[in-house]
C-alpha cells in the first residue's frame, strides 16, 4: 500500500493531470489530496487502480464549525480513506490523542478507512521515549476500536521532509512494536523521506506493509519509482 500525501500542494487541474498520467501507467496507488481536489480527483480515478483520500477531517459530524470539513462530505466526494493525526496536524494545529481518536471514530462512522499517523519527535527519541510515545499514540488513537478496521502509519517526526529517513532496522523495530499492539491484519506503513532509492529496503522489512510518501509523491516519475520498486 503506497499512499502519496500531497499536503498543501496542487490545484484541482494539477491533480487531474497527475492522476491521468498515473493511470496511464496502470499502477495501484493511494493519493491523499487537498479538499478542493477531492471531487475531481475521485472522478478521474473512478474505474482505475487509484484510490483517493483526504488528509484530515472534522471530529464532528456536522454543525457550526466554520472552516471544517466533515467525514460525510469527504465520503460523498468519492474518497475512500483519510489521514488522521499526521504530525503536522498534531504539532502545528495542536491535535491531541483524544481529538485524533474522535476523528478516527468519525472516519469509521462514514465508512472511510482511517490512516492513523504516529511518530516520535527527535527530542523524544533522544530521551529514550520512542517506545512509550508510540505505544501511547497507537493505544489512545484506536481506543474503543478494533484495529483491523484501521491502517497505521509510523512516521518519525525527525524523518519527515528532512531527507533523514530511518534505517530499515530502526523502522522495523518500531513496526514490530506496533504489530504487537494491532495484530497481523492491520497494514502498518512507514513514512518520512521515502523515495525511490530507499523504498525497497524499507518495504522488505517483515512488518513494513507500505509507505506514506510526502515530497516524492508530487512528481509522477518520483512516485512511480517507489510504486514500481516496491
Ligand atoms: P516526506 O513526508 O515524504 O516528505 O518526508 C511524509 C509525510 O509527511 O507523510
């Protein structure tokens, strides 16, 4: 499972051009696109091997929440999945584990597959807290839920957008910990500076089931080199 996370990049027309080109290569992939592109992207991806998702959703079903977007709106655009608790949401927008858990529940209520993102910061890793942080984020994020309905993405914060990816051994160590918490039927993706040149050795690890790709998902050729090499 290879998911591209476009973050705040691409207009609807740019999204359309990208998806049409990707479809011409007949590959299977997932794209988390900005809200304004959802409807057009899902329409372009219809009857293809490309699945479209959103990058966030409101923890509320509907109501007076100016600027927010609900799971049902996302679902009605044709999206199938949604990222929840990406580290940029946690750190820049202050999302707590409680909010993340509420969002995961909203996603499931709307029949969207939640991709629950977890990861330790540089300071937490250096303080020897990685295991505690990851265990807590996973347990709180999926509280009261059956993990088999979720996808987990492990993204060490220090590896996101920095070019410093975790070594396959470092990543596998944390993936094995998560595997122990969620069981064998939940896909666990790795994210953080994944690119064509490092994807394969990461994906060969026994508990790494896919990748969440930021920067390298913005150009078709870069993204293809990850998908085709996996
Ligand atoms: P990156 O981002 O691949 O650019 O490091 C990954 C992510 O934030 O999902």
